[in-house]
C-alpha cells in the first residue's frame, strides 16, 4: 500500500535537527511540500534534508491520474542540501502560467566570493511519472540563483521516461532537470534524463537555457551524464558553446553544435551492456549500472556503500593461482589489502591482476578524508 499525498502541508519534518550528521527527515508529501515552500532564509540556509521513503504526490497507478491530480506548488528559495538517498518522487503535477514550474522553485546562494561559503546541493534524487508546464520548467529545479558567486551542485539525480516538461510561453525555457542557469557556478554530475521535452523557445535535455559570463569563477560544468530525448543537452544558444560552459563525458541522442565533451549516440548504443562499450566515461563500478533493455541507471547510496571497502582483509582472492598465465584476481578492497599485507615472502614471484575499479573510501563525499578508512601495506616483491 502506498501513502499518497493528501494535498496538505506539514508544519514539521519527521525528525532530525538539520545538521549534516542529523538531517531533517522527509517521509511524505506533506513534509516535502513544507520544504518546497519555506521562504524564511534561516530555515534552510546551511541546513541538511534527507528523504526516508519514495514519495507519491498523486496516484500514478491510475492511467488517467493527471485529470484529477493534486497540483504541486513551490514558492521557496532553497538554501540548503537535499539528499534523496536514492528515493524517487512520483506524480509531481505542476502547471503554472508564469514563473518557475519545478519540484523546487529555485535556490538562493549567498556567496559573494569564488570560495564556496554557503554552497547548495541536491543529490541522489529521482523523479518519475510527473508533468511540469510553466513559463520556465524543469523536473527538479527552476533555477540556481543567488549572489554573484552562487555555488550549486546537482549529482546522482534523474528524471525518467514518463516525465514530461513543457513551456508554451513564447520565451519559455524548459530543461529535463533544470529550467535555466544564469551566470552562476553550477556543477551537474552523474545525472540523466530520458523523458519528453515539449514546447518551449529554449529546450534542453538537462538544462533549458544557460546564460554564461566571461568569469572563470562562474563556470557551468556538466559531466558523466546522459540524455535520451529529442533535444540537445542544453538549448543550442550562443552561450551553450561558451568557454565557460564545460562538458566532460556527456552522452546525448541529439547533437549540440560547436562544443566538445559530448558524444552523440543512439538509444540502442546506450542500452544494456552496449553502454559499457560506448559510454566509457561513466563509472560502471560505483555510480552506474547497466540494465537489460534499458539505458544505464544510477546505483543508490545503499548500493554504492556495498562496493566500497569495509576495512577488512580477504582470506582469498577472487580467482587465479598466482602464475604469469593465471594471476591472482583482485576484485575489491579486501582482496587488494590481502595482497598489500602479504609482504615480501608472500608476494615474491607472484602475479596479480585487478578485475575492476576499486574504491577504498567513498570519494563521492567531498569531505571523505575526515572519516576515511586508513590503508596499510608491506613490501611488495611480485607483479601487479
């Protein structure tokens, strides 16, 4: 049984104090709506928020759910950090004749220097079965905004195939994830969009429109991401190819002229195991997984944690006998630590081979060194 939002707004969160270690917990639609409409800066600035469940805003199991949908609204200026924790929000229905139509209206960063002081972030969040229609529309965010040097990061986020983003306004901007970026320092990493982009003057699979500026401190960076839709990654405007908009390991079914860092592929080339061959820039060890009959999906934080070394030492390798023709196979951190601690006597003349990328700590967290698991090793006399 699914708990479908009743259209109300909560007055508190499910728990937490808003710190990084004890984030505010969001367990249902009423609490999410409370967050989306907080207008007092002090209530979100520097605060941390985390979803504890998938959230259903409408009954998307009804094929005609949009006809009687409870409308979404978002008027707040978000100034904190939202972690979806791998959960999905279903059934966002947001139709608006002006302004921003998105899960979150906009962010507002107070930074006035190039050094991030009040950065804002959204991560580990998915949107499914949703409809956005407004002058400026995006599935997750209207626009990252704020002072001159506003810093915003979106990572490990997506909007799926049944998400539709439309702007019927003559100067409308619609993006799969973000409607518009205007002269701000923005990073988009490990994200994807496979939905539909409808009418709109400026249309992009990830970002509807980008206004760049000749200031290296206000650079838009899009990396390790992909789209499958009928528009380019961002709208094909003058700014899309600016030297201050950078693309790295981005894959798209549509071409964006005069840029580097974007590879055009067909949907078939991004489907199933073919993705590993054609999307070499994506990390299929920690962040991405192939799906038979579908384009790549993101691992959830819980799934990623299982791929990171737990600090133990294996008793055996993944395979092999240690000879040149049949080397010991090392597939994870525990097996690597077994080799590292074997010493001269245990490794002399032996052959070893890695079978995968190995993560000894969760480097996806910017402060991973604070709680890092320490490494140790002895003299190595073999062949790696």
